[in-house]
C-alpha cells in the first residue's frame, strides 16, 4: 500500500486489482507466516553482494529488492540500506535506449530484465524514478513483434515479446513484460492541455496485439489458428504451452511438458500449469473479461489441474516460479475461493501460504531440489516465495 500512496502523492494514477481484507484466522498461523517472512527477509539481506546486487544480476536483484519493498511493514535500517544499494545497482544498468540490463554473458535478456527492474523501481514508491520507468516501458513496447518490425497478423510471433528485441517471443517473457506494462501504464506522460493524464487513442493497441499472441499459445482450436493445435488432446484443452514457434524460420512450437519428445506439427503439445496461470493473468491484464471464452477455457483447465504439490504438467520443475505466478494470477482474477473440477472449494490463499511456510528451510531460505530454471539458487527462490506471501496477505496486486 505504501507504494500506491507514494505514487498518488507524486501525482500518478495507479491501477490496482484489489480484494477485501484478509479474513482472520488463528493468530498462531498468521504469526507463523509473519515469522517466515521476517526470517526470509533477514536471510535475503545477508546474501547481498558488495556492489548492491544479488548474484550480480539486475533481474535477480530487482526481484529481491521488490520483496523488501513489498514486505508490508516499516523497513529496518539494514533493509533500507540494502534496498538503497540494490536500487543504485539497478540504476547503474540503465541504458540509453531505455532498457535495464547488464548486457554481458550473465544477462542477455534485455526485455526480461527491463520488465522486472521497472517493477522494482515502481515498488520503491519514489517519483524520481518515473522517467526511467517510462523509458523502460517504451523499450518493452518497442520490442513487441508487430508491423513496425516487419511482422503481420499472420505471423505466429505477432504481438509477442521475447528475451530480446528480435528473439522469438514466449509466454514467460510475455507475462513479465505485460505485467510491467500494466503496472506502469498510469505513468505515461500527461497529454491533456491541463497537464493531466489522458490515454492516447492508440495506447491500447498493444493489448489487442498481445491477446492475439496469447491465444496462439493456448490449446484452444476455435481461437488458435496454428497447425499444432489441431492435434491437441482433450485433456489439454484451455491450457497454455511455452511458445507457438515461428514456422517461417523453421522454429517449432514448444511446451516444456513435452520433454524428450520430437516436436513437429503432428505432436500434441501438452499444457502445463505455470504457463496457464501466466496466460490467465496476461489475458486479464490485456482487458479480456472473465466470461471471454479464452479466459473460461484457461480457468477450466486450471480447475481440472489444481494442485499445490507440483507444477501440473512439469512436476517439481519451476515449482516456485509456479507458486509465485499462482499468487499473482488468482489475485488478479479476484475470487476468494477456487473451485476445482471435483467441486471442492479451496481457500487457495490460505493453502498456498501454508505450503510456502512448510517448505521454508531452517536458515530462512527456500530452495528447489530440482535445478530447472535456476531454482537451485536460494536467492531467486526466496525472492519468489517472499513475493508470493506478500501478495497473498495483501490480497491485491500491485
């Protein structure tokens, strides 16, 4: 909430997706969650490098400092110092084209890094970073595959955003970028004569383009014109894959749930949960309504595959990325409960908080025994976990 107050004080409108106050549960459990957060933050601060970074990586640093800023309470002197140093490290990686990334062998992902770093600067609540955030936002918009870069609506990549300006788009980079674009939308420069904010007539076109890319990643034949979806299995209907590929470049569509299988136009691409929650969240950010057939289909797949024991479709791979995405997506969706395909009603916030608390290590960090996507790095996984706990308790994002 302090983020929102600071931005309002600076004269910016802020888009929020809010629910009612968190219902009271046993005080002992809420205290346990609070203790887990504090232990996690204390451990995380101690891992900071001398240059203010975590892992000398702008995006990982941004995730960690966002977790500090969103902790929901007054920061200690040590946390304030750590956050200040982290922001300075992020600022040292700001480029003249608006991107925020290291640009070395450790960081070849300008869009991914820019999106996460822009959200970290937003989380600081400091208006002096507004122009940097705006420039990062502009960089992301310019990275979208569309007519400006020679793509037409017939191209599978149209509307998408990838790791770099001209690299093939995928659902993970897309969800980070769309989240950053939605959260920073109110920071567009004022255009009205009186200096107030006035959306430009073309300002929503990127959402329409984004929705077209998103539906090409969804196992939904009536909305997806890509060849691979024609052989989709019934159990995959509504779920999302990682990327639709690029037939013009000989790049096949891909779902990491198809590990070990040769992929071609005859291969059913399996849906998996982390990308489906990412798809649900992204559809809502792109201003699709809850009764839109694409949103309904994604929700039905998630209802059939509700689990907090694994990342359905991938098992333990990307488990904490999954938890983090669940917290954001269902918070944006806005329902207090989640009913699975058997009719069981889940208090999903309580269940996810309980799961995360149970997985915390005695030293205060979280880690995944499965090392896919860097989840054997406790700094990254602890940042995911803290952010999820903070969003679950705040019941709003941002």
